[in-house]
């Protein structure tokens, strides 16, 4: 028998408005559920990437000079000397830009000069010879900068060429794939060549995003902006005390300078991810609310159907339907509505996913999300229909003879 | 076919107890055509509901087709309703969403019958009631008499041993009522036991036996002493009057 004359469909055809509305609701919920799940999953994946640095014991203080009398060289040296002798400090260093803080600069790195050939957008992290130790980032090949290699550019020698650089493993791989990057020549935002003298294991740069692990470290103390970052790593468990003492001393040591910002890496990481986390929480909440509304709609439709079809149910019971046949009838009708809604929802989900890909460069929607989304919706909707179906099954068969 | 002994049935609400049946005893032999009459509220529908396992009873014994049916599970009762009993109701009780074919199909589907056998049975019973040409009509597209014939087709499609009819002609004019009565007689003549509740003395007279129910009790039974006295058109003794 053709599907169009199946008894299940005839019931729906006779009173389609409620069913169509619920199917629409199911479809929209599914489309949002699936895309939200994909976005939330990506956000969680991003947030759970390893930072590669010691977030527990590290903090950074940005110093800002305030007057013409500010001498960046003497003040920074004094700060560094103080910090390195402070009990509880494992390492301290002057840097410009720090991981996780959203504070740092980008550059393009390529194997050929200028914009010839492909380049990789990377973070540029000027450090002194203590930089790697302070970051607690190990070298996996090559060597660290020597003290003699650290340049301190001045007004007389602005923007000196970078001679030696250290790159992260990710950047090395991005530039040279499986070739050895050590000793190779690269061009860091300029036409002058640099040599890779070391490769570190991966750690996250100042910013999130696609190139989070692509960082080039340059042996340089940047001072021309009358600003510098003091990076401090403490011995385990000493961070709070050291952080407090350092802020107190350095904040008042030079009347011509102030602490612009002082954050722990742990706090910086939370801040860095707060947008993503809020988005994930909002989308999850929105999806849950929509799912709940969907269940409410299904529950309402089921309740309405039971109320308006009491007599029919009694008749079916009189004709030999067992209670579970009545439950099955209502669940089957619900499943049909859900199926129609799910087909519509899948199409809508793909359309939304495509739109996100086109407009926001979000990765294409994985069909697995559709499959799991349909399964979740099918299950919850059947649960929502369950109670009215049970109520229907309790209608006694004598309804067939008793109500006119 | 049907043996009821001292059946009692009490409806309890918060305020009142209604003894709808008390010490109700009745035996109906296989193949019999029995008419039940009595004043409104006397317990006729209650009797049919108990007989048809639509409701349980409170006391007494009831054997249906040789089987003691007290204490059966809800599923077992549904199965007996489905296999042994055909119901015909005063208000037809066709399912409005389904066309005539699908209506007749309902009890057969609950019997888990194969599609081709269902189809054969549906066509046969619709042919018997003369509705073959209307099987894709919805109930609302048929006259009352046609709807009741469809309901009879549904009642007999499963080939039940017993037909229980509760005032099946109550909503019909006398011409249609006689048609329905004729159909029930035809079905009875093919071996099915029929118990018919009716207000209509003319129709009751056409039954083999008349039961009179008053106040939940069988008041008297009138049977034709001589089967020959029961004419082909249902004329019978004057004393079998029901009112
Ligand atoms: N579900 C019920 N609850 C309470 N009382 C009922 C119920 N069904 C029937 N009754 C009462 O039982 C008595 C018998 O009813 P019924 O069998 O329907 O009579 P009849 O069919 O002969 O008119 C009536 O007094 C009626 O009010
Ligand atoms: Mg009645």
C-alpha cells in the first residue's frame, strides 16, 4: 500500500497544523543544535590546547615610562637585578610581548626575501638570553642566544637587522616541513636574512588563532617605546608572594615609571579565552532552551491529541488494542512528525553551516554532528511524547460505549 | 457461549454507589440471537460492557466461550476482545481520521495479521454489508446507515464468535434500522452468536429470545415455545412484548 494512504498519515493529514508547527520547531532546533554543537566543540578544542608555558608560576609586569627623565636602560636593569635576587624567583627576563596576554606583535616569516614566496604569519617575541628559561620552554634542537648576541637598539641604531633567531617547532614545520630547519636562512618581516640557531618545543604566542604556535624569538631588548615587559617565573607555589613583593617594590622604585599592567599567566589565559568561553556557554544555554521548548511543544501536541482523541482511543482499546499498542501509536505519530522536522532541520543546518563557512570562514559542518543531533532530538522528543502516550494508554475501553 | 452467574457490578463515585448489575445471571448458547431490552438506566450497557470485557465486574462468575474470564490481565482481555468479540455501537464509533477500509482494518492490525489476509477479509466483509464501492470514503462522507454497516463490517472482519450490539439502530430511521437488523440476522444465520440491546419492540420480536432487564436484574426471559411460531419477518407471540 502506498505511503500516502498509511493510516498514520491520514490522522496527520486531517489535522496538520499542530504537527506542521512542531515539525518546524524541531527542524529549527535541530539546525541550531547542530551548528552550535560544532562551534562549541571547536571552542572547547581551542580552549583545551596546551599553552606550553608555566601558567601557574609565571606573571608579567608591563612598565611604562612617564616623563622625559625616565631612563629605560637603568630602570629596566635595576628592576631585573632586583627580581633576580628576590627569594622565590626562578628566572626573570625583559621581553616585549608575552604569551597568552594578547599583547605582542605579528610579523610575516618566509624562506625568501620580502613578499616573494609563501610566508607564515608569526608572533615576534624579542627576548634576552634568559627569555627561554623564564618561559620554561625547552630547546629541542640548536642553542640559546648568547649574551653578546642580545642587541639593545637605541635612537642611534633603530631597527637593527636580526642576525640569529630561534623558532618554535610549529613554525619550523610550517616553513620547512620535514626538512631540518636548523641553520636555515629565513626572512623575518624584511629583506635581510636571519639564521635559525635553535628550535623550541611548541608554546602559545600572545594571541589565539590559527598561528598560535608559530613564534619567532629575536635576541633583542626593545626599548624605543619607553616600555618593557618584565617576565617572572617563580619557584612552585611562590607566585602569590613574589607577585605581591615585586609589585610593591617595582611600582615605587622609579618615580618616573609605573606598572601599566601586571597579570599572572593563569589570569591572562582566562581573559584570553573568556570570549570563547562566553560564546560556548551562551550557545549551549540557547540550545538547551530550544531543546526544552521543543519538548514542551511535543508534550503539548501529545496532550492535545490525547484530549481530542479520547473516544478514538477507547474504540481502539475496545477493538483489541493493548495499552502498549496505544503508546506505540502515539510514539509512532510523534516519530513521523520528528522525522519530517529532522529532514527539514538537516537541510536548514547545512544551509546555516554553509553560510557560516562562506561568511566567517568556519570549518565545514561535519555530517557526524547531523547524525548525533538527529539522534539526540529523536530521543528527547520521544521522551517528551512518552507521558501523554502513557496517559492515552490509560483511557479505558468502556469510553467507546459510555460517551456519546 | 456466554454464561453469567450472579454477576454484580458497582460504580463508586465519591458520593454514590450505583449497583448497575446485581445477581445478573444469563446464559446464551452458541449461535443464538438474543435481544435485551429494558428501561433506560436499567444496566443494559453495563451488561454488554461486562460481557464484552470492556469493564470488569465485582462478583459472580462469567465464562465466555468456556473460559473463566475473571482475573485476566488487561492484555489478555484485549486479546479476547480482539479475537472473539465484535462490537456494534449506537453511535457507530468509526474512527473519523480513517477511511472505511482502514477502519475495518483496525482490529485486524491489532491481531498482527498479514497484509494480504487483512485485505481479503476487509473486502469480504465490506462486500457482505454492501459497501465495497465506498471503502475509500471517510465516515463523514457516508450516511448513518452506511456508517453502521461499515461498523458491522469492522465487527465481523475478524470472524468473532460473538457480536455485541448496543442499540445499533438507536440513531437510525426505521428503514435503515430494519436493514441493520437484517444484516445482524444474516450474520447470525452464518453461525455467529448475536446479543442485541434494543429499545425497539419490533426489532426485539425478531430475535430468538428476549431478555428484559430492570434495575440490574434479569426480570424475565421470553422465548418462543415453538420455533415455527417465529415468522420469517420477525413476527412472534404477542406476549413477548417489550416496553
Ligand atoms: N461509569 C459509571 N459511573 C457511575 N455510574 C454509572 C457508570 N456507568 C453507568 N452508570 C450507572 O449505572 C446504571 C446502569 O447504566 P447503563 O448500564 O448505562 O444503563 P442502560 O444502558 O440500561 O441505560 C445507571 O444508573 C448509570 O447511571
Ligand atoms: Mg445503554
